[in-house]
């Protein structure tokens, strides 16, 4: 549990509420939490979905695991403790983005169920949608776009998820995708249809 160090602080309510922001944007805020092994297609699908939503005149934004570690979370490593803090921060950022009415898509390995459960609780179950990129590890390793599996197998990287660190697959994700069977474009269509069904964006033509 994160130790609370801030004292003498008070929550300040603004004059504009979430409903007003969502009405302005013609959408409802949501957090699409994409989880899966390295190379499972999370980032590619996330950015394809972002592009598809913007093409449909919706405000969407991707929080990508590597990109976040260049700034907000650059002081975190890959120990279990740092991974937990990494996901905790993203859950808090996601909560703010959802309150702003933005359709937010994360692309984080987020290997531990407990950490993802905390993120869901932080954002609110009704706003959090877990998408499991269930691409077989053999396919992920064959792709190996960053050369990380090769380094992990050679012992150059320790604690690599799927090789010498566990990945705890979601038990009840809202949606499951296998990037070895669907293209990023097909996955984006499926996710847009899911968002329509969840009442986050209007169906095309409406």
C-alpha cells in the first residue's frame, strides 16, 4: 500500500462537472486497459484504436508503457514493487482522464492481477474495461520487435515477463484479442463496437 505523505490538503471542486465535459465531447469517458505480454500487439492496437476514434471525431489518448517511462515514471525500474507503483500511477492518471471525458487507452504489460484490480477500483468498475491481448508467447517471441526476448533468453535481462517472471492472465476481461488472428485494424473495429455497446460513443450514423 502506498504511504500517504501529503498533509493539510483539501479537495477543491470545480464549476464544470464530468457530464458537461462529456456532453461537449459527445462521448463518455472510459479507460480501455490493454494488458498482455511484450509483443502481444498492445501498443499497435491502442494507437490504431486512437486513430480510428479521432477519425470519428472523438477525443482519445494512449498511455503507452514505454512512453510513460520516459517521463512520469522514469524513476521506476522493473521490480515487483516498481511495477506495482507504475500501474498505481497510471490508474490515477487514467481516473483523471476519464473524469475529463477522454477515451483513454493504456498499453501496459501489467502482469499482476492485484495491480490491475487496484487500477479498476481507482478508476471505477463502470469506467474500466480490461482488454486481454492473448497472443501466444511463441508468436510474441517470434515478433520480438524490441529484441527483448532474445536478450532475456540470453540472460542479459532479468525478471522479464513471460521468461523468468510470471504473467497473471485476466480471469474475466471485458474483451480478449489475439493479434495472431486479427489485424490491428480489425481489433480497432471490434473495440469501437465494444465502446458503442458500452454507451461510450454513439454508433456511426447517429
